[in-house]
């Protein structure tokens, strides 16, 4: 009760004091009319600014070390005062990291009025010794739906630089678009484009972009394949990765169409199926592409070979497994006199021939990244290849065991014959010594290499024909050298490109790690070679930095 009474007393006293003050003010106004009225027009009017010290008026500073006054002495309403809350604007716009001359003038807060004709103070600033700023151009080549940046162009029609620049763009370190030009066509005839002598060998196009400030040139490369006829009519429709041949009948009809079409044709094949009858002989150069060694498996159901090419034809096979063939000669693949067989990323196993060439018989052969093993003569003796002329190619697990007419030139990446101790020296094998086809990760089954296989670490990263991923989709060559064959020993599983610390995201620690690689603080990681030039350099550091801040859409 006492607290309520005291509160009421305090309230009444305050009311009384307010009333007394009002009364006193009224009496003063009556006695001295107008003496305490404020002239709104003159309120906070600045009629002069006090001079600034000379060391402030003219400054030379290092980058990022500029301090300007936030208060100015001035004459305000006829008396000395201080203008608070001053900000500054410069001409040109101030860049804390760039050298140059800047002229600053103040912006006076809105509660002050500067009398007409009053000059504003000026501060001249020279920025010298600009801090290091990475100045680079990142050239980006857009990938297709399968993550490939290679360009496929038709033969015959003249090409322009715009054709080669499709999907190519450049940005500098600030995100500004930089023009990119074709610097070198890699021997490609732009007026009469034609495939390379080896259709699997691309032209290497070099692009160039020039930094607008430094004049430094930055380059990037891209593979370009010129194809005479990339698609083939399949029973009235085009064969393509989206519309492959998936049966004996479709493959048969596609070969008939290819024989009637001059030039190089391509058939895409998918799935696993058996050939109940022999396919037509191939009389025109032909490319047959499967969708993976373990997912495209063509088995022969009779005494005939998989593919037969006539004299002087070139038969190119990619991403296929051919098994179960029994015939007189050239169990899996046969080309007539002067013919060439080209195998890339294929597996030929379990085929046999009455005489020579349990796997392949041809005049010449080009073999890359393929396994030809476990093929025999009909009497069971090992007989993988019979090549009358030369063997060209690299990255091949070749199980010849001395049974081939050794007139070919075997590349440095070949493994010719089975080492002492059997196939277990090369591959993981079962109790009977046969290579084990099993799930080693990825979408398809593979044959893993033995722990100390001589196929491990033989192919230098950056080799032009070497794919970046093995059959499973694992990154090749984590230590700078890749394995021979379809299986990469120690391959890096697929993940977020650029996630070098493995936390599932690309962040500043990944950018820092690449920077440390560039200056040699930590060992270089092939996974950080984002521009694909075979090394980790300043271009890779710039690219991941630009990606992190959203300047480019992808690594």
C-alpha cells in the first residue's frame, strides 16, 4: 500500500513541475517576444570550411591503407563548429587494390546546408605499390550430357572458327567476359575437313584469350574428331547412343545399310545378345561402338566369327566384349588382305580359331587400352593375334605368349605374352588360374590387376589417347601414371570434382589446397588439373577460385 502511495506522489510532483515550467516559459515569451525563436532558414548552415592539414590534403598511401576524416571543422550558423558523419566520394571510383590517382570530395550529412558558393574540401590520394591481385583468364569448354568436351564435326563441309568455338568462353578474375580465339587448328584443313588417318586420333585445337590489362596470353586445348558419317540408318532410323542396335536383327540390318553407304559409317550397339547366324561381311570402313565392355557383350552361337571385313577395309571396334567364337581363322575379328583392325577399350576372350588368330587376324592392327587374352587355336594352344604386318597402339594388355607371327612393332605399353607364373602375375585370378570378372566398383564388372602387376603405373598422364576415367568411371593416374588396360589400379572413385579434402563440397579449403600445390607447399594432385594440361598450375588455381565465387558454372 505504501509503495502505491509513493508512486502517486511522484506522479503528482512531475505534473506540477511540468506545469510550472510551462508557466515560466509563457511569462518569458510575454516579456521578451520573439527573443528565443529559432530561424529555421539559418539552422546548421555552413558558410566556410576550415583548411585541412597539408598531410591530409595530399596523401600517398599503399593499397588498402587509406583513412579519411569523418568530421570537418566549419563555420556553422556564424559560429565555429564541427560537421560530423562525413563520407567521401572519389573520381575515379576508388579501387583499394589498384594503383592510381584519386580525388576525394566530402558528402555532407543531410542535416547541414552548405551555403551557395562555399567550396568543399578536396583530398588528393596517390595509391602506390598495388597489392598482388591474381590476373588471369579462365577458358571454359562446355561439356555434353556425358561430361565430354570433345567436339565431333562432319567431314566435307568447310569449317569456320565459330564452329570450333562452340561451347567455349572466357572470363577474367573479376568475372568479365573475355573474347576467345582459335590459335592453332592442329593440322585440321578448315576448307576440306577430313578424318585423321586413324579415326580414333583427334585433332588438337588450341584456344587463346588475352588479358585486357596485362596482355598475358592464356590457352586451352580441345579434342576435335572429324567424322565422314557419324550416324548410320538403322531400319529407317539413325543409329545413335540413344538409339543403338540391341539385337542380332538390328545389327545385321545396320551392317547391310553401311555396306550400301560409301565412306565411314558408325553403328552403336548396346546390351548383351547372341548371334544365332553369321553377320554380313563388312565391305566398307565401319566403326562399331558399344556402351561398355561389361554391358555390351556379343556372344556367337555357332561356328562363325563376330565380324568379318573384306580386303582393304578398316574395322574399328570400341567398348565391346566379344566371346564364344569358333571358326577357321580370326576367331573374334577378321579382316581380309590389306585390312586393318582397330580396337579401343575392348575385351576379346574365349574365342578360338582352327589355325591362327584366336582373337584377331588382320594385316595390320591398332590396339589401345584393350585386353586380348584367353583366346586359342582349336587344339587349345594359346593364340591371341595373328597380324601379318604391324601392330600399332598403346595401353594394351596383350596375352600373346609368343604364338603370334612377331613381325609387328609392339608399343611400349604392350604386355606381350604371359609372364612366368601365369595370368595371376597380371590379374586377380580364381583357383583355376583364370582372371576373375567381378564387381570392383562402378556400374560394370571388371578384371582387377594383381597387386604387383607389371601393368600398373606405365602410361604417363596426359598421353593424348588416354581416357581420364577407367571402365568403372574411376579417375586414372592418381600418382601421375596410369595402368595398362580397362582397370585402373588405385583409381579414384567418382565424387565432386574439385572436392580435394573429401568433405563433399567445394569450399575455400579446396581453393587454398590448389594454391599450395601451385607454390609447392603440398604435392600436386592430378585431380586438381582442371584445365587438363597435365599439371597443376596457376590456371587451375584461378579456375577453382572463379567457380567458388560463381564466376564460372562448372570445373
